[in-house]
């Protein structure tokens, strides 16, 4: 992981924090990007820790392999 990637993670964390604490609809967040870009890595190695440190609850659901709703 480079310093640039770490900064991107912190920016994502702050954006998600503002969304979760300011959103009145209690909506879900969906991360989308091409396969292999690090979505699961980011969630498992960065976002979950950040959410727990900030006492925010979460549920992680993978849609891997699902081709339609």
C-alpha cells in the first residue's frame, strides 16, 4: 500500500462517516468498482476498523456472483 492509497482510504472513511452520521434515511452503502480493484481489501482492512472505532454498526454483504436482483 502506498501513501497515496492510505490517503484515499482516509478520504473514503471520512466521506462514509459524514454520510452515515448525517443521513436520516438509514440507507445502505454500496461500493462498486471493477473486479480486483481492492473493494474487499479496503472494507476488511480499513473500513471495518474505522467504523468500530467510531462506534458505527455495519453489516457486510457480498454480491459476488450475483448477476441480477
